């Protein structure tokens, strides 16, 4: 087994990786990290959940020049969610280094606040093509010191029509740079990017047996999808599950229906404001809302531990979409389950996308009609985050020492720039809410909401 120790990294780097639970190299990390450290341009095809973010982020952090005052790296991703995921991963990997600043740039959030962050300096920019180009046209970002360009989920960006935006950006960054392109699939038109952006790239395409995810796939035939959905959930009884629909209206309709049935449901679609999307995903990840009903917005850039079931309520439009949807489960070498609900007339389309899927009647399942997905925790939002120097330890200390909540009843604590979130067991959520509302955190009286 290849480990990070085989890469001859400094002790402080290895200690941080070990604290994050990263010891063994995944196949894509083993194949690409040495090449990236050598300064090579690469095109890497890696399935979702294969560890590619660490593959490009770790070498990037190792090569940062602490004496530079302008951004040294630009990472372009297709969605806001993937921007946030990549930025968080970089911040974790860079904990051993002082003052590494990552700035995210995407639509749906205040341009002015992003400009304020940029003016305070940035080492790494992570953004969607349109918003990065917007900043460039307004001259609010400086790209002349970019040494590394990374395109993450390049195939998805092509699907979304971002090729021209990317090429405009690339024409305005230094030619003397390292360029890395990561893609889960390799569409024919990807050459439009690779031929212009990369210089003598090394192609890394792992064999199927090296990238195979541990996901069982089933299809259940039904003419009554709502009833079949309930049967699937009550038969398999997942801890965390994602339900994919093709339209925003369908996600709203199904979420409301499942809520009425007694399920704690989060909804994710393009109608939500960015803060709403963030709060939905956060409550899903911490277990407050253990069932996520989403459009394909969530099929990319959503890396949440413990998703043990993905359901295709609607048949995906393309094979690539199917691949990305089911890739939300079976991550980090864990077992996953992917189920597609299919009416008789939809079966030919599905089998055209995935010819070898096994099809069964929904009547073969035996549901437990007493099972409903309900979160054991609820989430509190606190009006204070990194800007006000609030840390997870401050919130934990207040809840345990001042309010008297047992540590075992406190779940995930997430700290953002202006707000923090804490998951608390429902048995003591009232006590925690009232205690935080009437007390202080780090000597500060902060507003608290119960989501």
C-alpha cells in the first residue's frame, strides 16, 4: 500500500494529513501528486469520490511562496457548492502553514464582499468561470502572478457552456504556468480546452479496476413512483440519503410530500439563495435533515460522509449525469447503494444509458412502515463567525461549561465568515437555544436562531 510517507513530505505535513485521516494514497493521488510536484501539466480522468481534490490541492499548498502578495493559483469549478468544498479542503490541508488565504468567487453572493476579501489579499482563488471573469472585467482581481491553473470537473463546465469564459480567463494569465485538468468523464469536445490550455500534458487515466467505486446499483420497476419511493426508503432504512429529480418543481413537490409523511427533508435547487443552499446542505451533512431532495445541482461537488443511499426518482438525461449522481455514495472506500425508480416506458432509455443494470419489481421489497427518516439533532445558527474570532472550541465551551450540555449531545460545529452552526441533540435543543440566547460566547452576546 502506498502512503503519504512515500512522498518524502515534511513531518508537519504528514502530521496534519494524519490528523485528517489521510494515510494511504488513493490511486489518483498516487498517479498524479509526483507529476504535479515535478511541475508537469496533466490531464487526469478520475471518478467522483476518488480523492482528486487532495491530489491537486496538496502539491499546490506545498509550492506556495509565502513572500508573494498576489494570488498564485486559480482553481475554476462549475458550481458554488464545489467552490466551497474545494476551498474547505484546501484550508484543512493548509492548517500547518500560517496565513494561507483562500478566497471563493461565485454568483449568488455579494460582489462587494468578495472585493473586500480580495483587497485583503489572497493566495488561492477558487471560483466559477462567470464570476471570476466578472471580477477580471471590473479589475478587482490581479492575475499576473498566477503560477498554477486548475480546472476541476472540466466536463461539467463544458456541459454548462463555460468553455469560452474559461478561454478568455486563460488568455489573461501568465503563459509560464502549470495547468492541471481534472475530469470525471472525457467528452470529445474537451480538446477545445486541452489543446489551448495545457503544454505537453501527461494523461492520467486509471484502469477501471483501480477507480471502481463500491456501489451496488439496482432498478425497481413501478408505475407508482411516490409509493415506490416510500417502499425503498422503508425497506433499506438509510441514515443519509439523496433523492435526485430532473426539475426544481419536482424537488419542491416531493419534499412537501415526504415532509407530510413524517420525514425530515432538505431541498436543494436553483431557486434557493446561496445562504439557503448552504444551510440546507449543512443540515443534511450534520444529520438534522437526513433526506436531501435535489436537482443535479447536487450531483457535482457534494462530498458528504455517510451518504448510504442515492435514489434516481427521475431518469437522468445522460450517462455522465447518472455516474455523477450515484457517485455521491460509496465515497472514501465505503459501501454505497444506488437505486433508480423506473416506469415501463422509461426502461429503454435507462438501459440505453446503463445496459447491464438489474431490473426488479418493487414488490420484491419488504418495507418497515414504522420507519421514517428523522434527524436526532437540530441545528442552531449563531450570529458570529471567523470575523468575530469565534472558534468551535468557544461554542463547545459555552454549551458544556456555562449551559451544562453533555458533550455527547453536541454534534458538528461549522464556522463560517459571519455565522456559525452547531448541531445539538433534540432532547436538549431547547436548553441549548435558551442558554445561548441569554448567555455569551467568548464574552460576546450573539443572536441565535433555531433552524
